C-alpha cells in the first residue's frame, strides 16, 4: 500500500510538498522525508498529531519517549509506529510539529491510498515554493541590569532600570530592607 501525503504551511504562501511513502514505513521515515524535502537538519524533537476533521489533536507520535504525561496515556514513538497502523482513510489529517519551541506546524492530508503499490524509499512527488525557516529566532540576549559601582543609582538610572518614569526615590522604604555590613557586590 502506498500513501500520497500533501503538506502545507500557513506561514508561507505557495509552499506545498507531496510525498509518496509505503504503508510499511514508520513515522520516523515520514519525518525524515519531510525534513529532507524542506532542507531542514534532523536535530529537533519533532512530532506528529493525528487529527480529527476539525484539526483537533487525538494521538501524538513523538520522536522519543520523554517519559512525560499521564501514566494512563499511550506513548507512541515514531520508529515503532508504522503508517498503515494509524492512517486508514483518504482525507486523514495530521499535524507535523517541525519547530517544537514555537509549536509551528505543517498541515498534512492523506490525498490518496494506493493499494498494491510499494516503494522502498519515500519519494517527493511534488515540490512547490520555499519552506518556512525551521526555527524562529528566539531573543536570547542577556538581561541587562545596572551594575553597582559604589555610588547609588540616581533617579534617572532607577527609572530606566525599573521602567517607571513616575518613580519617586523619597517613596522608597529603606527601613523595609535589611542590609548587612558586608558589601554584597564584592563577592
């Protein structure tokens, strides 16, 4: 049995891929075919979600069992799950999470199930448009805090640090803080 699976992105207009893959293939095989068709490296914790007609998630098939979740919940792992065991109908909907940090997905739709045909390796049968970038840039810049230099911060520095232009230094209750004799900033 052969599956023809189409996937798109809601981020990039005109992006479309179609993959033909054997029913005996695993979800890991499909994962690798999707990544390769988009030119993405295989270094993320990607996952699939089987969806109902309204794209509501049902089962999740993960790259690896991370041991997270309910004890009663079934854990499905890509290299143990064959497509034929989970995809039964044309029109089956799936989501493929390719950016786990931002939960960005491709929308997959089984366009055709072809009985009696086999493939040894997945085949990209249609490729159109450029895929979205795999990972969005996360702001990993360090948090800048004022440094103690031996003198106290003036009102402008306090306002800039705390982000409040209405800061009044005479409203600050110094007695509410216990300060030791040692200089905390010299450690």
